């Protein structure tokens, strides 16, 4: 669940505003229909809704006036900080030891 919430936060960071329906579409996959051909199916709406509500309770996301949710200034700052830490960690790992 935490991985899903982090992925939703990243998606809102990249493409905002985001609603429950678009989160469902992101995590949807093909549905096996037995002998009939598979078709795309959206993921659970409850999980998408709860992920957005969790981010809202953490004050990382707020409701957008035109619908959906967008990052707050605190959320943007936190995700920028996490991205910088990840970049520094990957750079430290990538430098060869001579």
C-alpha cells in the first residue's frame, strides 16, 4: 500500500491535477475473461480513493478548484527533497572505487 501511495504522489508531481479515475487508469491492467480475449480494466476505485485521501491527510495534496487533487507547497518541497536524496545516493553508488 505504501508503494502505491508513493507512486500516486509521484504521478501527481509529474502530472497534476489527478482524480480518482485517472489513478484507476494508471494502475489498471488487462482483465482475463476466460476463453474470450483480454481487455483493459481499471483498478479498484477504493484503493485509489484511499491513497489520495492518505496524501491529503498528510497535507501533501489538496483538492484542486477544477476537480482532482494537486500538490501543496509542502508536498512539492518534500518530493523535491526526496528526489535530491535519491540522486545523491545513486551518484555515490555509481562512482567507481579506484
